[in-house]
């Protein structure tokens, strides 16, 4: 969602953050995850002694070092974290196809609120997968060889 990205970039630039996300904790639908890292923080991070996990999941390595990096989260006004707007499963694909079908010809113009309005009015049906599938690989534990 371009407007969400613009809002977060403006918020990031108006503060002295090294890292900004909308995922810790998540309050936006799965699929609208955004993480912004300053180039300065990324360069400083690369100089640290890093584990295989840190190298694989850079942003986790940054957020677990609050003494070194100024990290913040960007919250939605309403908690939408139980929704799935991503494509990992067939049910997700069906939802996203319905969204783009409904907004055909307006693909770069519709907003989060437009999708919520379409869901609430019954014009689009939510994904049948639940929020419990969010970041399921991380939830199972990270295995790096």
C-alpha cells in the first residue's frame, strides 16, 4: 500500500531512527509488513560479530540490540493484525485475486480503508487462512545450516 509506505518513510525521516517497522508488534494485516533501516545502521551492523541467524535475519539482529540501535514500531490506529493480505496459500491467493478484481482499473489508487470498506460491506470475502499462519517459519524456530 503506497500510502502506508509514504507515511512510514515520513515518520522515519522525521525521527532519528535506525530502524522502523510495523511488525513489532504487528498491527497491520499480514502482507503489509514494512521495515526501514538507515544505511548508517546497516553499515554499523555489518561491522559486528554476527551469528548465522543474525546474517540470515538482519532486522532481527538489529532489533535485539536496542543498546546499539534506535528502533521503533509504527502502529495502525486499529489493530488489523488478524487479517491476511499476503499470498502464501491458495486461500490467500483467492482473497488477493478478489481484491484486485474488485478494484480493477484502480490498482494503484485503492487504499487500506477501501479494502476494509469492501470487506465490511460483503463485496470482498476475507482470506480463509487465519493470522495464526503469520511468520510461521520464524514461529517454528530458525534453523540455519
